[in-house]
């Protein structure tokens, strides 16, 4: 038996399914599968190991670690006006 394409309305009538309910599930299924296929053929995560940064020869004077994880290391004394400028 060869099956041809049937539009939504006749399919729903033949199978006792509400047209609007069927349309909802068709859209949902297409949307869910579109997201799934994008994630499958999209990008892949690649782990990269960074070599450690070279440490300066001078001893560390002080360091600041911010909430974001950024770190500021000072190896020499700075004028307080310069630090105030950085904060503004």
C-alpha cells in the first residue's frame, strides 16, 4: 500500500483528532527537533590547557582578587592617586 501526503485537516478527520490540538503538537515537535538538530551539528566544546604565565622576578607586593575572579597583582608600590583613578 502506497501512502501519499495528506493535509492536516483530512488526517485529523480520519483519525478523530482535533485539528488545533494536532497543529499544536506538530509545531512543538518541529521546534523541539530543530533545537536538537542544531545542538547535534553545531559547535563542540574543546578543552584548552593554558601554559602557566611567567612569574615576574620581583617579589609580589600585594594582590587583589575580585568577585569576578579577576586578579590584580602589584610588584611595586604605586601612588595612591593612581589607584584612585583606576577605581573611578
